[in-house]
């Protein structure tokens, strides 16, 4: 039995029956051309599979990204690559931070660090989290346990990059290290009725773990780099910016 997930305005569909069907994204023909402005980077990796005879209003597309070949089958590192606009990213430096946090609030450094960040979100009433998490295009969902898993088989988190939006629906592209034979990243659709948080918290509830879902954004240095076209900005010195003896304050001991 097929398990179709459909976005709010019906511009996207995913057949979530299994991994073989989730490798395809169905895009309404009337909406397809608008996506080049919405996320031109991702559009460069989408390819038309064939005309969809059973549903002629939609294009059936997949991605040219091949996991463990030109990208990595790891949810975090794959999301970091999308954030950097470099799907082949294999660096060790964390590239994603809490949307509500500081530039030092980077995910994936250690399990203890992840736990600290999860508790930080849990104890702070300001950031929107759990089922209300709504990442922007180019940002990502993250679900993290608020206690350290005692079983090494339990994934310490799951990350999913948002590549398109349709009303209140978010379309994601995700890797999954738990599926070692996965050849392509998978498309998925999350809605207010079927949220990322509700979908994945069940995995951790089986092991009696509480979790928090929040938004991750590219770390600020990456955002700055992208805005400046990859160039560093050099501020010109002005007379007012020069320090004088009268402006220097003694250090406190």
C-alpha cells in the first residue's frame, strides 16, 4: 500500500512507502519553474526521471547526489554540505549551530556537547522547538536526546535539511547513516499534522529517552562568507576608529 505525503498547496508529493520510493520527489508542473529562485543550488542536483503517466500534473525527479561517492551518508555531515553549498563536504569542523544560540553552539562536536545544547534549548522558553520547529530553506531540523543514550546503537541525533517550502509544509533532503546501503539521500515532507518531531521522537521513546527538536542554521562565518561571495570584507580605518592614549582604559586586575 502506497503512503503518499502531500504538501499543503499540493505542489510537492513524496511516496513514503519505503526508501526506494522516497528517493523521488514529485513536483507540480505549474510550480516547477519557481523553484530556481527558491533554491537554485539544490535545483542543480535534480533531474527529471520520466513523465508521470499516472499523474500527468507532476514531474517525477530524483537527485544526482550519490551517497558514499560524491557525498557522505551521514545525516549531519550531509546537512553541513548543503549548508556550505558543497555536497561533497567531508571536513571535521562543525558547520551548523543552534538558530537560537551563539556561534559556539555548534552541533556534532561530542555527545556531551550535543546534550548541553539540547538542555539549553529545553530550558530556554524563547526558541520555538519540538513540534513547532519550522526551519528556513537552507537550515535544518535537529532532534537530540536530553540524556545520553546508554546504547551505542542509538543515534545521538537526526538532522534533516529543508530544501523547499510550500505553505506550512517543509520539504527535506536527508542522509541516514543507519541505512548503510542507502545510495541516494531521501526526500521527505513534514507538515503541522505530521511533524519532524512527532515522527522521530518515537524512535527515542522506545529507549525511554526524552528529546528536543530545534532549528540549526549555517554557522555565522559561513553565512557571512556567502553574503560576500566568498570574499573577506576589509573595513577601512577611519580617524574615529583609531585608539588614542586618552581612549585606552586601564586593565582591571
